[in-house]
C-alpha cells in the first residue's frame, strides 16, 4: 500500500520538473562556457617582440604520450634556435596538455577551442604555419631569450633580465 | 444520400484523425518526456521539431522489411496487423461529440472489451512466429500479463454500467451530465487505468517490450513497416485508452463554454499527457511482482468496487 501511495508522490515530483530550467546547452546556437585553462586546440605562440618562442628543444615531442608531435631544430643567423618544421597530428592528439607542461619557453599552449572537424583526414595534420599565432597566447610578457643566458644577436652574455655581468675570473685571483 | 455521405465523412474523419493523433504522439511523447526530464526533445527538424514525425515516418517506410527465414511467415505478417485492426475497430464505438461516432452499438462497452482481448494475440503471435528465444520469452510474458490484467478490466467498468444501467457508451456519457463518474467510481477509474495501461503494454507494464529495450522481446525480429505497425499500434492503444477513460469516467464531451469536440480532445490529451508522465516516472516492476500485483491487489479491489457499487445502487434505487 505504501508503495502505491509512493508512486503518486513520484508522479507529482516528476511533474514538477516541467517547471524547471532545462539543462541542455543548445549547441551550435549557444556555445558552452569554457575556462581559459580548458585543454583544446594547440597553438605555438610568439614573444612580446613578435619572434616565435619555440626553441625546438624536442621536450614536447618527448613528453607526448601518443607521439603526435614531429619537429626538427635548426639555427638562424642571429643565434636563435627555431624549428625547421613543426607538425602535430591532431587525429592522434589526446589533448592531455603534457606538451604545454613540458615546454620551457611557454611556446606550445592549449586553447579553449574545439571546433576542428575535417572531412579529409589528412587535413588534421597541422603544420607550423597552421599552429603559429600572432600573439603571446596565455602568458603575455614572457620572453625566453630575454631571461636565458644564451648569447644571441642583440644580447650578449650578462645582458639578460636579472642577470649579473659575467665575472672576469682573472680579476679575482690573488 | 447525403446521410450516407455524412456517415462516410464521419468514418473517414475519425480514421484519419485517430491515425494522425497516433503518429503525432511519436513527437508529443518525446517532447513531453523531455519536458519532465529537464532536457529538450526533438527541436531541430522543422519549427519546434514538428517535422520529426515526417522524418520518423520516412525512416520507417524506407527500412528494409526483412522476414527471417526461420520465422513462420503467414503468422509473422499477420501479427502486427492484428493490433492495428483491433484498436481501430475499438475506435468505432467511441463517441467523440454529439452526433460524431462511427457506430452506435447498445453493447458498445462489451465491443471495446472484446477488441482489447483480441489485441492480446498480436504480442503472443508475434513472439511465437518470430521463432527466436527472446521473442518467445517476450511473447509469453506478454500473454500472462495481458491475460491477468484483462480479468479485472471488465470488472472495473461494471461499476459504471451499474450506475448507468446500460452498456451503450452514449448513455454512459449522457448520464455524466451532472457528476463525472471519476468521483463515485474513483477506485473503478484507478483499476481501469492500471488494467488498460497493462493491456496496451505501456510503462510501467511494458515487460514484453522491455525485453525489447534490454534484450529482445516480441518485436525483436521485426523491422520496417511491420515494426512501425507495432509502434503506432501502441500509440493508438494509448489514445484509445485515454478516449475510453474520458468517455467512461470523465464526462465525455460535457463542459461549460467550449464546443463538445474541443472538450473531448482536451480531456483526451490531458490523459495522454498523464500516461506519458507515468511512463517517465515509475520504475518497471519485476515479472512476478507484476503478476502478483494484478491478481492479489487489483482483482480484489475491482470486486470490492463492484460489490459496493451494486449495494449502493440497490439501496438508492427508486422502487
């Protein structure tokens, strides 16, 4: 008997659901709200000065669990290392973010964009031109070469931010 | 001559109207279920998703209508037709409004009970002719459930007949001018609702089909238009159940301001919405719980209702 009356209570409670807001997000008319840290499409960012941040250290390729990043390093005339080609196979990428954690220069970043559908599978392999963006991405104001101690054109040893001039070892000898 | 034309027009109107309602229920049920489940139903195809019915119809028509080679062919083909025939024939006696009915039988209620007994054959024959284990299981469970619940379906409406004094559905509607029968025959209404929901294999009594959702069930081997017949037959059953409840317990076409046919349709849709609410809320009982409920709870309740109604009618009848 109690179950029968409980059924009526169930009916009433379910009926009240008619007056609640619906939980569905009507994509594509309404886009979902994504956090800035949401792991979406991968980009390569640039310095505040406009040069690309990637120093082709292979750390992201080594960290990638599905080996979807391929690159090759080369050096420019000003002493900066940069990737000759940088290829990410997005049909393999699992958007885990390990490459972003491994990158020492904040070059590779994951953005909250997921609309990357293609009809031809080969179009899912993104080259450097497809990945490079014009701005600094999520970490504005960081310039790796301004911080590191490497000497490149325009910056000698000792001229980086927060770096002291190199000691002349012969001047401290007794 | 014009009378014959009028009759033909009424017959065609009822037939087309009922089938349209049953097809529209495909869409209405999904929208109402989603309303009560905090989500949207089909709202992409056409304005408010109304063309979903067309899309579903096209899908059902173009599906491959395959008859399994191990099935019993003539019975396999007849089984879905039986439920459509039985339910559509039941609609012949339902009075929609003053003057709008197909047949005026003075045993209209008995006709309805007989036709719903015939509808049992569809699931049993479908399960048997499919010649597959799960279909057979579904068909057998369907037969036990429908047989058990048929018993008190007839008994539950006997209270209405006692109070009216006639089996004629139009007399029953006319007798409800002052007070709808849902008030004095409250328990009869409950028992009839449960029995008719079990007859049309509607949740929470859809064990013959739930095997369909879980494993197989009596329509596992069906595809294409035959499956569509089972499907639309179930929705026709829901419409018939709501229409009969309106006629028997909720006053038929009586109501204050609006024209009678509008009242009938409003009440029928209200009851259809209630059945969809029941589908969306209640869990499915286990097979033995279902049979025990039917025989041990509902049958005594129907008999008690009949006895009390009979006693009251006897005591209050004018000599």
